[in-house]
């Protein structure tokens, strides 16, 4: 007799949605979740900053996009910005967590396409982790300034964390991959309340009173990615293991910008994108956003794709961006 299938893990997905580009990205996220994992047992929350002192222009999603997202099963989750707001919108992913029900969660950037079932991933929600699809964007090492060890070591010391246990000893000293550093495009934990409170605490302390070793370091837009590894390490987490390979793999694709998706992602990802964008209710909404209209519906994505060999892509993303810009195919 065959073994019964393992019970599915129940957790919520949260992404930030607001008027403008993010609402159209959220449509692709919601539509792809429904298409790729129709039996997903949790809820898709779209966290929405509310108008106020830190958002003087109303950031809420309105009109056909909101109606479509609700029809796709998304639940809008209002939250108030108290620390960041319009001047640092990346702070939304920090502040929104306090509004979530206190149950296991997976945060996803809205520029994420779901291409498979989350049933194929086994999360250990007690051990948080985050995306390793990143480049060495922070810190910026100056010729006569402190190196990676001193900069990251000062941050771990500020919050009373064990720096040595965070290091990847298989990487050489003063090489960026030796140090715990994530892309904040996805992360998870068992408690959005605990994770969000610590994320907010660490990020606001780094912003308002950084260690002296950070005096020459840019924190905009990197603040969330500076604080994130400290939060994950403090909660007993670390680098993702093989059980999470489907994230940034066969289950999710953090595409960042649509020109980059067409340039470098697999044929399966492009096929999934164009399939979820094809139904008329989705098409009517997405065509209101000029980059999506040109790339998906007017064929410029196919033109961009033809410029690159997916088996031999440039090592640096900036080269891809520059090529797209030179050919007039960079839409954001």
C-alpha cells in the first residue's frame, strides 16, 4: 500500500502592494499562485500602507486592479507606517509584519512569479532564512576604510550577537560571501510579530545610530538587507538548506524587473508569465501599465530575450541592464 501524502504545511504569504508599479506586479503574483498552486492552504495577504504623515500621497490600490486582486483571492491588509513611509518604501516589508496574524509566514516581494506548488518545499519555520540570490552590493569597501570583518563585526557586536558563528568558513576572509548577506526578496519565520518587532528595532537603530565603522556606508536602499541577516541570526536561523531549493528555483522566481525576466530566466518562467497574463480580466488590468503592455503584449519582451544566451549570461547584472538600455528595452 502506498504511503499517504504528507500533510501540507499551512502558512500565509504576505507581499506589499500599493498604487503604481507594485499593484501590477501583485496581479502577476496572485494570478501565478492561483495557477501554479491552486490548493495552497494559506492566505495571500497584500499588505497596504495607509495614507498618513509618512505617506502624504494616498498609496492604496484602487479601481480595477483592486477588484481583480480580490477576485484572485488576495486579502488586503492595511498597516500604518510609523518609522519609514514614502522616504524609504523598502521599510514597508518591515512595518507590515506587525499587522499579520501571528502564524507562520513567507514574505515575498511582489515581483515574484509562482511557478510550482509550495507542497514541494519543507519549511522549518522555527529556523528563519532568506534568499541567497544576491550580489555583493553591501558594504562598499573603501581603500583605507574598515573591511568586511570590522563592518559586519561591529553590527553583530551592537546587538550582542555571536559574529563568528555567522561566517561561512569555506569562503576566504574579506570576501563578501563569507558574511551572512541575503536578498530580502523572500524570508520566513514562525512569528511575524516577533520577526517584525526585531526587524524594526534593528533597522531603526542602524539608521539612527550606526556604529562608527558604517560612517561611509550607504544605507539607502540597503538598510533592510543590512538588518535582515542580523535578525535571522538572532532568531536561530541562517543560510537556506536544500529543503528550500525550490525558492529561487522551480517554485518561485524573483524576477526584479520584467526586462531582466525576459533576458535571463528560463523558458518555463517566461511561459508561466505569459500564461497567467493571457486571460482577458488580467490582460485588461496589466495593459494599463505601459512597461507590461510593451513587454508582454507588444512583443518587446521577446526582442529583449533574443539579445542574450541563457547558457552564457554575463556574470554581472549591470551588463545585462546596460545592454537592454542601449537597445531601448529597459522599462521600469
